[in-house]
C-alpha cells in the first residue's frame, strides 16, 4: 500500500501563502517608488523626499529578494515532499 504524499507543515504552508501575497505587494511598491523618483522635479525640488524614497526603495528591493529566496526554498521543499 502506498503512503499518502507528505505535505508542507501548517506553518510552512501559511508562510508560503503569506509570501504569495507579500511579493506582489513589494513589486508594486518598487514600481511605484521608481515611477515617483523618475521625474527630475522630485530630486531637484524635494531632495529630502527623494532621499527618503530612495532609502525605502533599497529596503523594498532587499525585502523582495528575501521573500523570493524563502518562497523558492518552500516551493522546493513542497516539490520534494510531493515526489516522496
């Protein structure tokens, strides 16, 4: 008799769901910040605001990279469990 396929733990499954929500949010935030910073007026007329957005953009990119790495690890884990 075949054993049922193993599944991700409840914690891992919830985190995967959360990452599937967080990644598009960060991508949208990055796109918004890049668009806001693209105009020359912000840099020349509001340098402090530009610097604040640039700092947040850097953090958002790092968060997205972290989320993507964690998502990939969980997807690989789920794939291994499903093959098992």
